């Protein structure tokens, strides 16, 4: 199940599948569950699952075979461990972006309060 953490669902799914590849739950040559099965498992749409698989393809962890499915690439576990450090950086960046969004929202509220106070003061002085 994808959590509402601010991190996009497709990245959460890619993280989970990457972890399964790293730990050997999905061994080299093994087929990933079908798109329909992954949609059901994570309670998301097919486009979210396809985006997650696209991330894994970009990282060279899986390979698709037309009409057969998507399979874990040989040597993917080692590549996944190396990419793990990059994933941690990505998580840190996402956390920082989330904090920045919250700070900007807070500042926007404060500015709105100031504008309201200033414009009300001008109306009274006229």
C-alpha cells in the first residue's frame, strides 16, 4: 500500500521493488508480478505501476520482454546496493522539499494576514 508521505507513489513502489531485488526476494531472472497484481498490491492505478517499473528500467535493474513480462536483470542486486546510496539522497531531497513547501505555505499565510491588516488600516484612516 502506498503511504501518503509526500513522496510520490511510483517512487515508493520502486523503493519496495528495489528492496526486494536487493534482498533476493526477487532473484535475477525472476518475473515481477504483473501490472494488474502490482496495482492490486499497492492499491494504485496502472500508470503509477508503469512509472515505478520505468524507474527500475532506468536504473538497469529490470528488463522488459514484449508479451512476456518484466524480469529482474542479472547482477541487479549488486547494482541496487550501489544505487541505494543515491536513493537515500533522493529521500533527503524529498524531505527537504516537503519542509520548504510547508515553510512557504506558512509564509504565504503570514503575508495574507499582514495584507489584510494593512488594507483594513488604510480604509479606517480615510
